[in-house]
C-alpha cells in the first residue's frame, strides 16, 4: 500500500490536469461521529460520502529503523482559527484517521489508495 504525498499529487495533477487527484481524510471524532475533509478546493463526494474542502498538506509516511510504528503528518491551514477550534472542541487523541488518495474524475470507481492511522498529537 502506498500513500502519495501532497507534493507528488501536485506534480501528478500538472501532468494529468487541474485538480485530478486529492486526499480524502476521515477523522473519527467520537463513537457516533466521523468528520470528512478533502484537500481539493471543492466539495467532493466519494462512495456516497461528502468531504468538505480544507486547505491541508499531507506528508510522506515516515518509517523508523527503531521498530516504531510508521507516522504521517497532516498540516492544516488554521483559517480563522477553525482547525484550532475543532481540535479544542474534540479530544482526538488516539482516534482513528483514514487518509485516501483518489482521482476526482473516478470518484465512483472505488479505485483508491488508503492508509489508516491513529492521532498521536497535535501542535499549533
């Protein structure tokens, strides 16, 4: 399983057309709620789920030779303090996150790449 970084997707989009690929991020907020966000500047519907646009940059998967679990960073632009408020209102520690990369012109195909992680912390 591969997860493509934002810089890889930007390069791929230059070759294939504007906004062809995007990250979809699903954050488990609590037992009853999942938040859906996309790196696309437009709202995206994928497999029947609607993802809200949020300015973000998804980093590469980092693996350590020390035997630690792989890690990934997601940098979110804190527009008008919304990201901070979301994190403040919801304790996301150890919650599940799924990061998908999809081709926006094939949103009903199911062809995607995904990784499931846990939130270890946040920094502002």
